[in-house]
């Protein structure tokens, strides 16, 4: 008779322990929370990581694409990255900007491009940066030590200059002189090969008439930049007349350099310019004195003179009515 295997209850001593929900997991009146399966934990972790990666990519793309406003240390922004198209600003304009920043803070971000070593090159916003620097120096407040900025990525230097010009054309009333000056400076920096290329590259969207006027002011910039104390105040009419005079009189630039020295106001400077370029009246040629009339004395008491026009004049004590009558008779007789 075969030996039968004895059956015994299973032993739980070697079985892995399964955590039992503690009191914290079972609230009165609620069923104990069921532990999620390990695969669910992995899926949840993967989803969280994917969402975080997506958020990071979105934030990075927004920052690099110029759609996110950055807060940068003001010292990290190179204000001389580009030659500016704005000339130094009068005290009244800068004072108004400082008061606006003091009262309301910076409302419009500047535009920068990324440089090496954690620095940024300024594309537009030169006035705001200078006003913030002045406020930081004046007050010592930390809020003026940073600047709000949008990051731009111009592919070429020409694109950076164009971005600066476009921003100022929209937000600032640039003078013709300032427009012409940025063309000249961009050519000097090697950004464009010629004034014509620079004019077309930076102001290609402007009308032909406007580009022509800017081109005329380029003549003034090349001749008098540094000699004019108030170039922004130079109006269109006087500027075009000045450009024409400089083209016609090559030596005029040197004359004006000395003439303009010491101008104390825009009005005084413009008066000096007008005096130098307005047509000077040509003095009338001196008339030669008329020759003295020829005088004859055919008889005592009568003088006969003949002028340049052929007129014959009789004068003297013997010239009377009787002589007049005899003369008429003589003429009538054909003698």
C-alpha cells in the first residue's frame, strides 16, 4: 500500500510581507485606500517628468525666441554693442524719463542679444538703460539695478542695426540727422559697403522721398558731425539747403567749422548757418560818371551845351523870347 503524502496547511513564514495599510490610510467611515500597482507609479512618474521637460522646453523656447521678459542685471548689458542712432538727449527729456521710471517703473522692455561670458549687447532701449543707471546712482535702490529685457537673436549685424532703427522709428521721433548718422556709422563699422547700401538696408521700407531727404542729411553728417552743437534741432528745410550748399561749395565745411564754434542755442546755430549759405547780394557795378557836356559860346550872352543824349541847351543872358522866336523862324525856313 502506497504511502500517502500528508497534507498540511501552507506556511506563511517564508512568504514576502505585504504592507498593511496603517491607521493614517484608513479614515473613519471610508474604505482603506488601495495601494496603486507599481506600473501605475512608474507611469505617473514618467508623465510628471515628461510634463516638466515640456515646460522646460517651452520656457526655453519662449526665452530664446524673445517671448519672455527677462530681468537682467543692468551691469550685464553692454550699451555700446551697436553705434546708437540716438544722439545725446537734452536734460529735460532725460529728466522726464527718469521721473516716469521712478513713479511707474519700467513699462517697456529693452531688446538685447546674448554675448559671451553671460553678458548681453543692447539693441534698443539706450535711453531707458541710461535713465536707470542715473536713478541707481542717485537713490541706491536695488530696483533700479536691473532692467527688463527681451532676448533677440539677429542672424547678422545688419539685422541688429535694422531692429534698432525699426524700434526707434516706431517709438521715438528721430530727426533726419539722426537717421543719416546711423547710416554713416554703420558704414564706418563695416556693416554696409556704402552709404547707398546702408540707406537702402536700414530704411528700405521708407518712401523714396524720405530716403532722398535722409541721403541729403548724410552729406551734412559727413561734413559737420562734431561741429554742430544742436544737430537734432536742424529742420528739414534748412538741412536740405545746407546739404545743397555743401555740395556746391566744397570749402564751406571748413568755413562752418569755425563759424559754428560757441553757438549757445539751436536758434543761434541756425542763424549762423543761414547767414553762411543764403545767397549774398551782388553789389551793382559802379556807374562811370557821365561825361561833362560840351559847351560853346557862339556870341556874348549865349551858351550852347550838348549832352550825351543829343539834347542841345541854350542858356545865358541873351536867351530871351525874341531869340526863341528868331530860332523858330530859322528852323522853319529849313536853314
